[in-house]
C-alpha cells in the first residue's frame, strides 16, 4: 500500500508525544478501582493514601450523598437525553439552582454540564467589543478560553498585584470601555493563593467595574460557613458573578454553575452556548448535590475538620524541611522545581503508599515543578502521619531535604 499523504501529520504527532516523554513532561494516568476516599485502591490491588483529589469535604462517597443519587435515579431516571430548553429541565434542576443561589448569596443560578463550560459560556453573551475584561494572569485555563471567545478588550494584571489591577482599570477607562469586568479565581489551584476579594471589590467599585470569581476550589469549605472566598473575605453578597463546580467539594461528580443577578442569569439562559447546546446535568448528580447542600447547611463539622487537617499538615511538612508555598488553603504546593525530580518524588511516594502527582510545565511555569497535596476532611490523623513519614523518607532519598 502506498504511503498516505496524511502520514506526515501522524509522524508529527508521534514526534510531539516522544518529545514530551524525553523532556519528562509526559503525564501518566494511574488507574484506581475503588471509590474516592482517604485511601484508594490501585489497579494492582494496593491501597494507598490519597492526597491528590479535589475531595475536600470527603463527600465523593458519603453514604447520604450516594443514597440521594440512587433516589434521584429511581424517581427521575438516568438522563434527560436533551438540552434544557427543549426537553431537559426537571424540578430537581430548578430546585438546585435556587439552593445554590441561596448558598452563595446571589439571586439565581444556572447549571452547566461542566465547570469548564460555565466559564466558557460566561463572557461572550454578556460583553462585546465596547467592553473590557481585566483578568489575573494566573487565572484557570477555562477562564482564559472563555475570555478568548469574547470580543471584549482583554487586560491582564500581574498575579495578585492590586496596583497592577488598578493600572489595568485605568487603562480600560482611558481606552473608552463601556462596561468593565474584573475576573479572578477565588483560589488559584496550583498555589492555593486566596484572592484578596475585599480589596479587589473596593478597587472595582472605585472604577465602576463588575467583579466575578471562579469558586471551584472554595465553595463548601472556605469561610466560617463554607460559602466561599467571598465569605472568607467579608464580601458575601457583594459579588456580581460566581462560577463554580459540583465536581470538587460539593460532591465530587461533575457539573458546574454560574450564579449572580437574576437578569444576568436570564440572559445566559438565552445565549450561553455551552448551556444551550449541551445535555442537561444528570438527575443523579443533581439529587446528590441537593443532599450535599443539606449536609453543609446543617453543620460546619466537615469544613472545620478540613481546616484542622490543613493546619496540621502544613506545619508538619514545613518542619520536615520541605519548601512549601505559604497559605491557609488545603492545597499545599510542595516545591521541587525540576520536572523530572517531581515525577521521581511522586513515583517513590506511590511505592511508599502515598498517591500524589507531580505538576510541571505547561500546567505550571517552567522551573516551578511541584507536588500538589490536597487535604480532605475524610483524612484522619493517622493518614496524615503516615504520609508525612513517607514524604520525609522519599525527600531524604532524593536529596530534597
């Protein structure tokens, strides 16, 4: 058979993949065969301590959450086979949207099939060529991609640099922007940095700007009642747009949301493309998410335990000699700096019974490779102590401490 004229393309793809392997940047997926929890069982039958999930409150396999999912399956079926405005809206969806708005301190909410879609479908329907979006340079990829789909002018301010944010707002005004929107992650997923929303709100107000936040790594556990970054920073009820996920602390399945003023949500229902052209969130996820909100509104015990676990682990890993990013969030970046070394550390820890993942370029900047530990309310002190001992052993072996 003669060679196809598409062969050069496939050769290029193979070369790109091989280049990733040779540079130590190739990402390997590890297969687990158990529910999410403090420990998980890998495909080879080993049980390992899980320190790399977004299961912040330990609700991914909580009995009440699982039972609520079963009940929704029984009463509302497996799926809707449709988008929302055709034949895909159930009473459960409307109830969850109202409950999320109440939980977050807004007027209404809109569900999406994925949190990525919530950001992907946010900016284009609301803002146009006459407007400006001012975005933190380390915002999540979904925010970046969503902004790219919008025709508004784009301004990036240096990460967590509020003087540079003000400069961008002044420039947007000088450029004649009609509407201005400042958008930031509430919590930055690689560093665990928590945005200074109280100060950002004041700056935005001074410049007549809207403020939006992505709360994927905050909803459910930041703030005294777990309402999020805006509660922690004392601006609950003062945020114009909130996007977030049902796939992390709020149950750990999938699905996202946008929450805000009722007229904004109404316009998004009419024009947001990922909402209009994606299947409805499955009833089982919606029913389970309602059970999650029930749990969180009844008690702060889970977020309190997570806060305690975070303090304990952060202090102990620093005392062991590791270089960590400072902060108070259950994301704990353990800095290794070299991509290959980060993968070696992750591999050795897995041998020692601790499941973590190395992060490196392009997920983080070159020279900033790390292990990102994520703590959970489901971890007991014995899990943390065993993990700390493993880190100490592997760190010594690899010359990191």
